[in-house]
C-alpha cells in the first residue's frame, strides 16, 4: 500500500483527499510529513472547500436563542436537511460571565461570534470552526460596541469579512417606532479582513438604520439589509447594500406594495439561487389574516425588475418567514412557535417537528464543513 501511494501522482492524491470529510483529513495528517504538509496547505484547503460547496448535502444549520434553559443564550444545531430532525448541538466556545456568546453569522464552516466581556459594550469577537475546533479572536477596535452586523465570503478577493456598525451620541435613530425616528447622521462602519487580520474604517456611509440588523443576506460578496432613513416627516425604506470587496454602500429601491390597509409585521431580504428575494409579511385587514408576499429582483440592482413571485395566506397564524430550503420551500415560524415549511408551487405544508426550545429560531443555512483556520494556534 505504501509503495502504491509513493508511486501515485500528486494531483491524483490531492483529488482523492480533497473529497474526504474533515474528520478523516485531520487523522490523515498523522500518516506522514508530506500528507501533513498537503492538508495544511492553503491551496488544498481552498480545493477541499470548493468540493464541499459543490456537494453540500446532509445538514441544515440553525441558530436559536434558548430562553427556557439558559436565559436567551445563542446556540447552534445541525438538522437533517430533509426531515429537520436534530443531529448535533454545537457548543459555542469562550462563554462569558456576563452573557452567553451570540452568533452573528455563518459561512463556509466558520461562525462569527461575539461574547460580551463587561456591561459596558466591551466584548470579544471571534471566528470559530467547530469541525476542527479552532478559533481566531479578532483584534479590538475603538468603535466596537457589541454590534457586528454581518459576516460573509467575498469571492472577488477570496476573503472573509466582518462588518461592524457603531452608533455614537450623534446618531439619532434609536427611538421606538411609536415615537418616530430621525436618521440624518451616518453610523461609523468598520470592516474586518480575515486575510490581513485587521480592521478598516469605511468611508461615505449612508445615514440609515437597518430594519433588523440580525436579518441580512449576502449575494456575490454584497451584504443586504432592509433599512430606514430620513426625518420623522419624510422617512423612506430601501435595501441597503454593501459591496465588501470595494467597500461601497448603495441603495436598492423596494418594490411598490399596498400596505395602506394593514400592519407591516416583517420585511427581510434573503439570498436565493443567485437572486435577491424580499419577504413582506403583512397583516391585511381587507384580505384578513397574515399574508406573505415574496418578491424577486430579476435583474440585480434594477428596481423595475422586482416581480411578485408568490402571495399566500395559510390561515395558520404565521409569525414571520425564516428562510428558504434547497427546493425553494419557505420555512415559516408560527405564533405558536411551531415551524413549518411551505411549497408555494404545490401549496403543500409540512410541520417540522423541532423541539419547542429550538423554535426560538433566528435563521438557518446549509452547513458546510471546511478546514479554514486549520493553521491557527488555538
């Protein structure tokens, strides 16, 4: 066997090993020095990740807050991607005395997590790969106040970035909607690069506040939030975009929808199959009940290309949409905290039998194992 391996061309060995699970590769590092060097090589790590992305089947990763057992601590669970049955609960590292760690985002096997160190907004931010049990603590920045808002991959520069918003005393926009909002001063925004392990302040930030900073989507290296800006008398909403490669903010006009006779419950932008969908949840008095509208932008950046893909009311007291499954089914959370999936084409509803604690679900995504951070010291 050893003679066969020594005589085998290196590109064939790479092709075989790059298709193996992470756990096997960690064991194979101990086979010989050449395999240890190969598995640790950044080019091999990228090749392995590309194979894993192309065959991303098996598990869905969900993030939720456990209010029942740990006071709202953020947790993460792997589920079977077909039945949603729980497979593994992931233990987040670096737990804090003041508050449990919070998951900001997930991408390619990496979690972005922040963990408060005190009651004065001081906290650690770190990237964690549970597959290999490695993490990197990000450097501190003066403006960090515990509000990282996005994490994602930037294919244009082959880098992973964290986006942080900082609201100082000049920023007016933290009032409740009942009191009205006045947003005319931009927040400070910093972006972290995994490749350089450093932060950089972003210039020319648009004065605004995301509708819900925890709900964002990344598409081709661009982050999207539904945001609000303007004075109390002249407010407007739009999709705030941030090009992480070029560090440029932009605005995308929302589709025109009639919400004059209803109560807006939720609005969020989510990535789906290379396009930018928009969820609008509306409690409509005329149509009665909560209606979910799904809009899709056919041509990215072109407001006139918004098209209402689906509009449905399930008469099940829907609370808000959580995300998409691979087959384009929509996962919805009910006011009873139950999770369901709905296929807008066949109009079929499936009840996802998730433990009641797990139904405090914030979002979910498909889980990808990787070797990222393999060469970290931790």
